[in-house]
C-alpha cells in the first residue's frame, strides 16, 4: 500500500499535472519518468546526509517535497507545448506490428524478471547488494575494508535507484525494475530522438524496435547490468538538448540537466563519450542560430553555473565519499585493466578484435540447438573455422586483462544459464556500416548530423579500445553508445527512398533481415532461460527462487534472522542469492578476519577448489566452531556457514573454515596458509598436517604437524603435469586421534563435497 502511494505521489501525480498541457505525448511521458528517476536518486543523497537513508517516512517526506517543488516551479511555470504523436494513416499496420513486437519483448522480459534473479555475477556480488548495505547503515559511507573493492569504489546513483524497493521490503525480484525499465524506455527514447531529427513516425518506430530487440539489449534488461541505466539517460539528454536549442524552452533545459546528472552519476563510462558529444555540440551550433544561442547562454549564466556545479559534484561525489571512508579516491584494481603504458599497437589490436567480434561472434547465437552438448560442439567448430581472423594477434600478456586471458574469437556460452557476456548485437553493427556508405552516397556528411551519430558508436569503441586492456566481458559497455546510432537508422529509412531502385530494394531487404534476426535472437535467449531453468520452477510449484536452488535447511534458517553480517571470502560473492531468501534483516559486510559481535555472521565457502577455502568438520572440538546451515545452488555451489554469539541462532558447530593459497611462479607451486581457520580458537589445540602426493600414492612433499596459531605454512615444490593431491590431517595436541582427514587435487579443478 505504501509503495503504491509512493508511485502515485511521485510518478502519477506529476503526469496528471503535466497532462493538462496539450495532448498526450511521448515527450511528456519521458519528462515525467526522468524526473521520477532523479527524485529517487536525489532523495537518497539528501536523506543519507542526515543518516536517514534507511528511514522510510523520512524518505517519503523528502521525495514528496521534491515532487511538490517540481510541480509548482517547473510544470506549472515552464510547461511548453509538447509535440503530439499519432499513428497516422500511412504504414499504420507496420507501426502497430512494431509496437506489438515491442510489447511481446516486454512481456517476455517481465516473465524472466518475475522468475529469475539478476544473473550477472557483478550484480550479485556488489552492484545491487550495495543498496542493502547503504539502507541498513543509513548513509553512503563504507563500513568495511578488506572486501571486494568494487563494493567500495563505485558511483552511487545506481544503487540509490533501487532504494525504494529495499525500503518498502519488496521482493528481491523488483531489483530488475530500473535496468528493465531503462531498456523498455530506450524504445521511447530512440523514437523521440528520431522525431526530433524530423524522422517520420514510421521510421522512428522501426529504428526503436531495431535498438530494443538487439540481442544484447534484450539480454541485459534482466541481467542486472547498469550500462543501460547510464546510456539511456545520456541519449535522452542529447534529445532534450536538441529540443531546447530549437525551442528555447526552459522546461527542456531542465529535463536535459536531470538526464545528464542521472547518467554521469550511475557509470563513469560517460568520459568516453565526452569528446564525441563535444564535437557534436560544436557541429550543432554551426547548423543552428549560433548568435541567438550565445545570447541565450549569456542571459542564463546563473542557471549554467548551477548546472556546472552540480555536474562537478555528481562526477566526484563517490570519490569524495571513498576518501572519507577509507582514505582513497579510486581502486587499485583499475591499474590492472587500464592501458597505462599507452600502447598504440594494443589500441588498434583491441579495436580490430572488437569489430571482428561485433561482426562474427553473434553467428552461433542463431544456431538454436536444444541439446547442450551439440550446441557446444557447434560453437567450438565455428570458433575453429574463424580462428584465421585472430591468428595474427599479438598475445603479449600486457595487452590483456589478467582476469580475462585471450581464448580465441569469442567465448562459448555458459552451460548453466544464458549470460549477457555471451550475447552480442546481432547484425545491427554490420547494418550501421552499410548505412554509413549510404549516407556517403547521399552526401549527408557535410550537412546532416545523422552520420555522426552512427560514428559515435564506433568512435566510442575506438576510444575504449585504447584506454582499456582487452576483455571478453565488455560488450555490455557497447550498449552505452549503441543507442546513439539508432535515431540515424530512422533517418536512413526515410532517405533511402531517393536511392536507385536496386539499392532501395537491397536496403529494405537488409532492414527486414536485421529486424527478423533480432526478434529471433530474443526468442532464442528467452527459450534458453526457460529450457534451462524454468523446469525446476515448475516442478517446485512455480517457486521463483528455484533457479538459485538453496537447500531447505538454509531457507528455514534465514526466515527469522534480524541482523546479518555477510562475510567476504572470495571474488564474485553471490550475496544477492542469499539476501533474496529474506530481505528484511539489517545487512552489513566484512571479511573473514573481522567477524562481528551481536550479529549472525554468514560465511560463504565456494565448493570449487580454485577459491581455496575448505570447510573441515572435526570429530570433536573444545570450543564452539562454525555451523554449516546449507548451500546455495545454481552455477556454483556455495556452502553457507554461520558464527555468532546469539544463543538462539544455534551457530556453534564442529566446523572450521581453512583458507589457503595455491599459486604458480617460476615453475614452482607455492602453497601457503597464513591465518588460523575461521571458527578455530587457541583453546582447541589443533595441529595441522599438510602433505602432497601423486595419484598413485607416491609422496611429493611430506608434511609436518604444526599449529596455525604458532606459525604459518609455506610449501614449495616443482610444477608437474600430473595430478597432485593434498592430504590434510587434523588432530589435537598430545593426541594421536585424527579429528579430520581429506584428500583432493590442488592443481586440477575439483569441487569439495561437505
């Protein structure tokens, strides 16, 4: 009920006031939506200043005040005559088909959002989780060190966008709202931008459908990526800017300002667009009445000064808060992926790789084969056949991200579920290049902005290629600039009528082919998700959490918790899956060396041995250890342990959690244990024995008994192609009885079974 009141107050009410001016139009809808979004973000900043971000009634009051200010001082004072929208008589059937296809895509994504949590690992690990941490702390300061650095160093407006759903304790699936909403709004944004360029209603709808139905765009709507949340407001800002210059109406300047502020505070990738948008801005001045514009700029210098100040604050505020919290402006992590050596060769090589991937990496996505083994074989075959395209690539390790080594032209799709990192933009980029040649033939470069909008997409990739080392999982960033090219597609559709008949028919055939393949790819993505995951949901009577498949005992344990500390143990923590079981507790986070008192510490332990943490269940233990409460399923099993001093939590068990490292350097394996196990106490008097042997039992390294409280462990031995097993034994001092023994491979993939 309160959430409905919140929506009525801040979304419906402004629209009711603005609707009184002129006819219903897309322009009105976008203006109100962009204010609603800005209201949510600004309310988050204001309440956090007073430590009230987690106070529902303070949040409602501030948002209501901002809405009242917008209605009184913007809508009532500056509302202009909005452009009207209608189907028109010509091409009405095609327009209806475009809108109908778009609505079908929306319904498909609503279905996926309803059944599945965002499956992007970054969203699970830090992007959406930050919202819970901020709300529960009441402000935007960071309260934990020694955890995933991306939980600390990140622009703030993305998490702030999701605050209402956490405050109103909505189902965690509502966290799809803004990414999916931004994707859906992109249809209206492209349409509106195209209409501002004087495109026909028919061509504007076709271009909007082409953009929103591109495979990657469809996929990220429910994956949880925030690139689309930053890209859509930026494109809308340019559309409002063009309308403001044409009409000189302050309302459009205000809408432009709000859109820019939203975009630059959600994602820092706007910096790649600034030079391109700057050139476009200068170009637009030469085509408009520059003297009138400069006079207008001079007469409104106070407004521009305020805008400049807020933009500067928006760009830097997260860095300022980082410094206040932990004494740093940015993350050391960025050093590993930025082209700090400014290698020209690396830049051109990256640009080539991105263009080749845009052109060819989507091909396997159109081969919908039901059997996963057949599909993987087909992907591998195509990858091998196209390997000549990348055979000359310089594999200098400094050219590639250390987290994402080069593996060929494209990644084979995930066998567990469809991820945005395996999907591209279909044949749309090839179509954009084709349109550029058409614009050249029509001599549109000198007198029109359309070719430059398409060039923005490729220029952004070019800039990105020179600044960032090559990574596979970056195509979602391309959506940030992709939408800029779509309004130019609308104009190309209008202008193609002046081409010779043969070229006109080729253009129409290519256009129809691209849209059909886009829709087909969306269908494949949708069916992939259904086929791989929904079966479990149906079997469990439409349990929407069936995709993450948590164990029943973990579900039961999570029901009554009130204060929870999520303990960081490894990269890409699936926090969101656990929070999805119960959104009501107060959540905080720390690393495994800093367990908190007075709360329930939930400790994650990934079953894969390359995360290098292992739960050891001892036969007996002097002091309470940690207790295994179940596991999260899905792509990778996460065992969940608990530790607390709250009696009703029943978290004292016989487990300890051992953290070790196993690395390779200088043709040597290096095994290290630096800290005592989590859940271990000196009173337990535990001794550990680490030995290494081959599969046939012959020893590689004979171990010695030692206490981890007295000294760490370091063992070095030569690298080998054979499987090496680690044999762990645990006993008490002054006792020969083994409390625990486990043997597993350390240099080959393996899943622990607890």
